[in-house]
């Protein structure tokens, strides 16, 4: 016969502050600072991905000889991808 133990009969690890302690230090994934940092990282990754796609398009246009920013009007063409990024 197998005896099924109740949750009170099984050892449970004691993690964090005791129940009812409203003054315990809150930390981890759900803090405001952590949420803000994750939002900033996601925004940075989103902007970096968009910039990389733009750079790939510009490089493909330069390789194909299709430069729509200068050329027909006798302007000097920018040199390299960094010229388009404003660097």
C-alpha cells in the first residue's frame, strides 16, 4: 500500500522572508528596475536590428551601383556605409 503525504508532511525549502512580513526586501525579476532594464534592452535590440537591415540594404544598393542619394545631379557620392549613418 502506498501512503500519499500531505504538503505539511513533506519537507519544503524555506526561501525568503516569513509570510506576513511586509518589510522584506523585494528583488528579482518583478522589480521596477529589472522591468525597466529589460525594456531598455529590448528597445536597443529592436533599433540595432533595424539599423543592421538598413545597412544591408545600403550595401546591396552600393554593390549593384544603384545609389539614389547622389550621382545623377553631379554630386559626390558618399564613401561607404558610415556616410549614410551620419557618422
